[in-house]
C-alpha cells in the first residue's frame, strides 16, 4: 500500500499485495440478499408523512442545527413545496423532472443520487426513491432509508446514505452508517446483483464501534477492482474528539458475487477524512485516487448527548 499525503492536492492509494503488509482481511459481520421490490411491498416500508416526529443526525464536525432555542417544532408542519409550472410567457429553464423532495423529518436531509441507463436512484436520510429516466416513480416507492437497509437488521437511525452507479459493471452500490454515537456503530454496504436497482441486492454490515468509538460520514468510491469506503471515527464519551479515518477496501468481485462474504481490509489514517474517487471507466484498475480534508474543526466538536 502506498499512501502519500499532502495538505493540498490529491492523495492516491495503490493497492496491491495487501496481505504482505499484515492487514487483516475480515468478512462482514452480517450479510444478506434481498429483493427491493419485495421490501417496498411491506406496509411498514413506506416513507413517513411530513408531519412525523423530527430527528437530528449528530454531526461531530459541525454544530447541530436547532429550530429555535428550545428545539421545539412549529405547530404547523412544513411540507415540500410543489414544482410550479412556468407562466405562459416564461421559457422553462430545464426540461427535467423533480426527484425526491425532503419531507423535513430529519436534519440534515443529506441528499444523494445516481443515474443509470434506465433508472434514477435518490437517497436521503429519510427516504429512498427509484424512478425511470422519464421520472415515473417505481410502484411502492419511496420507502424509508431504514427499510432499504432492513435485510441487515431492524434499524431506526440509518444515516449519511451514498449511492453510485457502476457503468462498467452495470451495478448499483450504496453505503450508509447506523447507530451513531453508539458502541454498536456500523458501516453498511450494498450492491445490486444486476443493473436493475428494484431487484436483488447483496447487503453487508461491517461493525466499526467499540466501547468508546463510533463511525460517521461514510464516503464511497470504486475502480475496476475495489469498492472503498472512508469513515471518520470519533469518541463516544468525553470530548467527542476525532480519532482517525479508516479506509475499508472491498473486492468488487466479492461484493457483486451472489455468495460474497463482504471480505474487507481496513487502513487507518490519522490526518483526516477521505473522499474516494469514482473511476467509472476503469482507467486505473490498480490505483484509487482520494481527496483528503484535514480535521481542523474536529478537535472542538463536543460529545454527543
């Protein structure tokens, strides 16, 4: 592994002969395969109404935003604003369509999305929507983010979703975190078995928490050989200070395999969070590029409640 770090510019990691460096390869703690259309048919999977109780996702790198000094909500729930049709004399600025509106039940919404040949997949901290390339929503959607990850467990606080489309492999890849600020913190990773995101997905859970550590802000990337997730680790108690950033490196072939085990190798770094690059054209199969942001604001982060 070669990982030059610079406080400006782009870092890169050349992954080869990983076992020679003594890192331990481990299987996912939990794995499952499930059909997303079947999940969407369950009544409990449907996205909640906009007037449901609101939650705030704890973010160590910034102050948690409050509605007001008491944290109380407005008596009148805020609803998504409709897309207004242009006036008769107005030239439309675009000819697209709306994807997934924020239902204002989680702060922040953390909007993510990806486009494939036939589908658009949008993920928020609250919901998941699958649409056609013309904007038609798949039957049964949107579903909650917790429902999307339900093959791995009965989760109530999945957050920080990511979704990408791998055009070379014709697969969809998703990631998220769960159990924030808890010793049961985990990284969640999933990939479709085909190019249809409404079909079967492989799901993997990688436990990252311990007695005083939890994982936050997974970022997702891939190249021809690997799927890589960066995750920031923080203390649960005490000052809530930043500990390190771990890179979790997965074999793409294993993650895509119907019988894959989620085998992964982790590489710790003490200098800050990474954003792995998406190499959609498989141009650098032995090299994965990473942008790095140094944790200048993490040290002052207060501990979670």
